[in-house]
């Protein structure tokens, strides 16, 4: 009986609708963020791994050239 009368009866459905829309929008934003963030996580190519190791100083020029040539063949 009190649902349909007074001030509560007019704004309650609007509040529920807005809250539901915000929750849905937040979920969609979260899904898009996960998809966009995850899309850059492709496995690195062997050449890229080799170049990164060389850039970090884990191998010298000769070893880098030798391994690069092995990958090219």
C-alpha cells in the first residue's frame, strides 16, 4: 500500500533503474578494459626476446650475432 503513495512511490523506480544502468555500464567498462589490456600480451617472437636480452646486457655482440644468424636460417 505505501509503495504507490507519497514521495517514495514516484522516485523509487527511477532510482532502481539508474542504479541498474550504472552497474551495467560499470561491468561493460570493466570487460572492455580487460580485453584492451589483454590484447597486448601476445607471445614475444624469438627475435624480440633475443634483442631484449642483448639490450639488457645478458649477451655480448658476438653471441647476439651468432644467435640472430641462427634464427634467420
